[in-house]
């Protein structure tokens, strides 16, 4: 079997711990996972915080829109108890807190959920600390955000997130060539693509020929992970990183 791609814990070890919490990230590190993925929003007072949704209803039980609330207000919400009483007391972490807990030699993929206005808040965190012991890469579904990341944080990896859709005639859009073109125009160093039947050896070859790194999300099937490894992708994002690793070992 070819060398296995980088396993990336989706929102931390989110199958077993509450997503996007320090507990979920620490579990990934404790289990020896090499990389985690997380999502960032910005509070009303300018703090980059880690949460997937734009509000706290799903994980916190009360609907507070992150961009409209201060960090102090958001930190009063328990975002761990929904998963299990064992995780009660987990709060929305700041991006800086997550960075501080990353062991040397590990990697974090940071997805910026809002628009270009959020890049400055993220850049402030990156530029305020010495994170040289860890690898930081950024992602966004917005090509404009990717371009802004290149402007403000040019030395870090930048991935354009995209998931092609299939029409009634069975055609996938955008095509791999179109994806590569958009990613390169935005200044991306890679693409982070949704898994599906469209993702073939030919598609991966198009990205590789364009000198783009290729990461795939979100895959929890060990056999599919093996197939993707054979296609030559460099990373696989999964909710069950340690389990996947154990299944394919």
C-alpha cells in the first residue's frame, strides 16, 4: 500500500469528544494524530474563536450569533455537555488557546468561516505569538478569503475548499480543471475537496499537475481512505482519525 496520507482530525476527535473544543483537540494529540481541523468565527469585540456554526444553538443550547456577541458572553456557554456529561464545562476556545496547546511538530488546518473581514483577526493571532514549532494551514470556501490570506499571511499554506455538484445529466461542476484554475487565481497552495465519485485518479492528477496540494473531507470509511491513498491525495479529514489509523494499520 502507498504511504498513507496525513490524517486530519475533523474539529478534533469529534466522534468521541465535543467538536471544536480543547477536549477534542487534546484527545487527538493524546492519540498521536498528526493534524487537526477547526473552524473560526470572529466575535463582536474582535476575537477569533473556534466554532463551526455562526451561532451557538446546536452545541450550546442557546442561540447567540457569534459576530454579534462579545467573547465574555460567548464563554459563559457550555459547549461540551451536549456530547456527554463528562465534557460539561467545555467553552468555546479562542484560536490562540488552541495554538498554545498544539504539540511541536503537529499541524492545524484553520477554516475561516466568515468573509475577508475575518482574516485580520486571524492574522493578529498568528502574528502575536511564536508558533514556529507547529505547522499552520488555512482554508476557506471563498476564493476572496484565500486571496486575502495570501496578502496578509503569505508564508502559510492556503487551501480553497470546494465540493463539486452533479447535475441531472450526471455532469460534475465545477470540473477539476476549473477548480484548479480558480484555486491558482486566488493564490491557493492547495485544494481541500469534498469526497465523492467525481474524485478520481484523473482529477487528482489535474491538481497535481497544477502544483496544488490535495486534501479530502470528510471520510470515515477505512476502505475509502485506502482508495484515496492510492489516488495520491496528501491528506484525509475524518471524524475518527485514531480509529481510521488503527483500521488501516
